[in-house]
């Protein structure tokens, strides 16, 4: 790839990157070019637009062009820069974990609202520290849900599971980075099955939780061809697909949650764009009450919450 301009300025490189990504039909091509350029320089956006005429070294120019070429070929920006912001925190992301999405923040909002409402019903102050709470995050991936909740509930204790050992390793690094390693126990497990093994049940006690949250795989394999290339080719299949239709993991997840929630405990699940009709009836078993659905900013039913009777 040739230099876009003999002057090799910051402005010239950014213009070149935007043009290349736009022609490759990359979503949010301007933002992607900015993030890749900032990654090369290790700077913030304020610096970028305050120094448009700064001359770029040949080495940095080559690094930027290589990143632009990879993004144009479909590699996610987050994988190229190795991070993604979520709930005001910066998370390491790799091809071993799902990239945190903004809509997943609704899970945290609903969980915190439900906990506050429970305190109100009990006549206790709604200012939550999390003291005495035990929370599970099932399918933790990068650890974003557990870590964000730990930030909001510093007194709570967490157990976070994932079927992928590589994902657990990423989550542990993210917890350490933000200072939550002592607050969150990470364990490799398929859903909550680890708590059915006596040795693990003892180690990762208590068996009963006040809150269980999960963003499980919910895309159907039948939809794979319709996914953006960035998702289909670069994010881990084990974190994407919940079966042929996408909702196949929810029955086991809900049944296990019913076994491991305290009476009055709260279950908060993220949903796929068309999984509500298949998942909500699973809560019509006599184990659940106060079932509620929260829509995301696009009007899609995104979060399903209920309380254990």
C-alpha cells in the first residue's frame, strides 16, 4: 500500500483510512479509521484533531495502513486495537470472546433496578453497596457483566462461568486490570453445571444466589449467512450460536437458575432479536413471578427478568 500523501500528515492518513474503509463498505468507517489511527499513536481523539498537520513516521504510517487493510478485509476494529469500552470501563477483547455490545448494558440496568426495587419492598434503603449479595454471571465471556456489576456493587461476591477456558482467561485479566480479582471467582463450566459437582459446589459456594445474569449465545445457526462478515468470520462461534434456532440454551439456563436462586432471587437474561416468544413461556412453570421485558433503544425486546418464588 502506497502512502496517501507525500506530506504524510495525520490529516492525510485519516482521510486515506476513511476513504479505504468507506469503499470497503465498513460500518462506521470514520470512527473505525479514527480508532485505528489513535491506536497507532497511543493518543486520544482530542490530540487527533488538535494536530492534523503533524508528520507521521514511515513506521507508523505502515502500521496504520496494515490495520486499515485488515479492517477492510473484515477484521473487527476491537480485535485490531484489542479493546472495547463497556459501562465506562475498558475491556480487553480477543477472538476468544464476544465483543461487548451497548445493548448488553441494559442487562446491568435491569439488574440494578430489580435489586433496588427488592430493597424498597423490604423497607430497606435503596442505596445498594451489594453487601451480602451473591451474584452469578453465566457465560461471562470477557467478564463485562460481572465486572460492571462489581463496580456498582463493591460489597457483592461473584461467581462467573464460561464453557471456554480461553474466555475465562480473558475475563480474569480484565478483572485484574480493574481491581476485581478478589471479588469475582471465575470458573470454566457449561452454564451452572459446575455447582452440581460436589467439589466445585463447595469451592464456589454459596450454591444459592441473589442474582443471576446472563448474555447467552442466542443467534441461530440458520441466521449465520445473514450476519455481518465481522461477526460471522471473526467472533467465536461458541459465544454466538445457541443452536439451530438460537434459543436452545435457554431451557437449561432457566431450569438451572431456578435451582440456584434464593427465594426472591432475580434472573436477568439478554435476548436475541426474535427469541422472546420462545423464551418467555419457559418462565410459566410456577417457579417465577414478576416477569418483565425491557426493550432496547431500537425497540427490540432485549432483556427478560423474573424473580424466583
